């Protein structure tokens, strides 16, 4: 069994080494690669002019001077979200006259919110279940 393994290893190594042979006598003999001295220089890349840019208007605020959080929100969400046709139809059937951009204004710092107090916070934070830990008390 050991002889078979040795013969198989020798055959595999001879097969692997046979790919290393060739007709080339030296490093530069029989060269078939590209000639590095025949390479010509090409013109450098040129950025074409951007004709979509418009000159700034006098007295207009510079875009760099805007608040970075406002710029980030504009880049992410692109302003007030438009309603879809189905949503407009449903809201129209309910008779509700909500602002079209209400989703964009909900997280606005200028939005007025009502503090429901500690009782509502305790009820919302109460664990699930019917045990002693699930009860909430109201102050008298």
C-alpha cells in the first residue's frame, strides 16, 4: 500500500513539473510580450464643461451656509412627500383635510406636541401580562 502511495505522489509531482518546462533558453529568448519601448503617450483626460450650472443670484444665500441637518434631510427625503393616488382618494372619502406634507412635518422640531404626562408613559412602559408587575397606579 505504501508503494502505491509513493508511486502516485511521484507521478503527480512529475506531472506538475512537466508544466514548468519550455523551449525558451533564457529570460529574453523567444520573447512574445509587448514591447515597452513602442508605447506612445496619449493625451491627458479632460473633464468636459458642465453647462447645467447656473451662476449664483445676487443676494441669494450660499448653499454651504445652510444648516447641515437640513441639508441631510433634504438629501435623504427630498422635501415634502407627495401622496399617492390611492391615498388621496381614501383621505378624500373620509372628509379629513390633512396637510399633504404631514409626514414630513411630524418630526419637525417646530411641531407642537402635547406632553401626556407620567401616567401615559407608565401605561405604555408597563410589561405585558396580568401579574403584579403589569399594574399601573395613578396619583391621587
